[in-house]
């Protein structure tokens, strides 16, 4: 079974999220949206648009999205079969959080790595 197929997003916290949004927008040209991030569309090597995006997002340090992790970041990894991977990880003794979200954005689950970092696993909706 193939496990991780790519990176779906990079999420991190900032002391002053608004100031950091402005810095990235001004100096690196990242089109930070009101929700705190952007979705980078994928392209082929020839520059042709293809399906898929990678999310980049900065949130306030007060945000508890990464809990129970104390880390200031979280990586979202794309997977092909979330339920199968969660079963395998549990069988391998990994600390998998009990919650699985299934929405129009896809299926999401979380595992805690040996350093205590929360890792997000994402099965995109069909066609993405």
C-alpha cells in the first residue's frame, strides 16, 4: 500500500499572524487570503495547470488546531486511502487520534509522531 503521496499543506503559527501575512505578501508575493493563507495550484513541468493544490497558512499562536502537539507547525500529507492507512498505523502501534473528518474538502485524520508533533493525513476528494 502506498502511504504518503505528497504534501497537501504547510501550517504554522506566528506571534503576530497579521504582520507575518503582510510580510509574506509584500516580500514574497504570496497572495494571503482573509482566512490566513493561500492555495498554490499545481502545474506540470511545462507550466500547464493540473488538478491539485498545496495550502500554505499562518495562524495565531493562540489557535489550538495543532493540539495536543506543542509544535508551532503542522504538515498535511496527501494519501490515497485514508481509512486503510489509519488502520495500518494503529496496527503498527502509532498514536492515531480517534477523530476522522469527512467533508467536501476530503477526508482528514491525525497521527502524533514520536516527537509529539501532530501530523495531518488528507485524502483529497475524487479528481483532486
